[in-house]
């Protein structure tokens, strides 16, 4: 198991970036009047998900990384909404819609798993509307382990999810 050195090595990032490129190509086939309407919306949301992962990784702060994963999940769901609308407008076939939608579902599960693993490791739990976080220790030792530990948790979470390029 090699250490992750970059967000580009994250399986979920690779999948989301690939999906963005596919969705972008699909939007180029839609009617011209949709270029700046639905096409623009779906291109931006599909690009935001992998971009947020990169941004969160680059922050080197675990809380910001977890928040970026959470926001990326929101962008995944927004993209699913847009491809659902594209299907209803008959810009995507049922088959193509289900293919893209299931792949976005898979990425959503990967992001949820990553979020859960990091939250458990950090001592933050989500149960319904209640969020519990560890208490900050001011003036003493840091309340959370180092960034390298967060990278290890990320790597373990990704290894638990079956994926083939």
C-alpha cells in the first residue's frame, strides 16, 4: 500500500473527473439553445465535484477536507438532478441516463464512505441533525492527529471500496 501523495491518486477524484468529461461531451449534443441553460448548469456541477476534492486536499486541514467532501457530494446530487432533467427533455436516452446516474451513485457512496471514515477517525459523528465534535484543547496538544494520518484514513477508505479503472 503506497502512500497517497496527491488528490489525483484518489479513486473517487479520478472517477468524477472522467464523468465530468463524459457529461461535457453529452452536453455538446444537446440543442444549441440549451448551451447556456441546462448544458452550462450540468457542466459546472459535474466539474465542481472533483474540483472540490482537489481544493479540500490542498487545504491540508482535516475540517476543510471533510467539508469539501461534503460539498462535493452535494455537487454530485445536483449533477444527478441535471441529467435527470436532460433525460426528461429527451437529450439523453434512458440507457445513457441510467449508466451515468448509477456511476454518480457509486461516486456518492464513495464520498459518503470517505466522509464517514474521516469523521469517525476525527471523532466527529453525524446522527440525524446532531453533530458532535471533539473539544478543542487550547494551549495544549492539538486535538486532532496530523494531516498524514488523515491521508492514511483516506487511503484506507478508498481501499475498502471496490473499483476498477
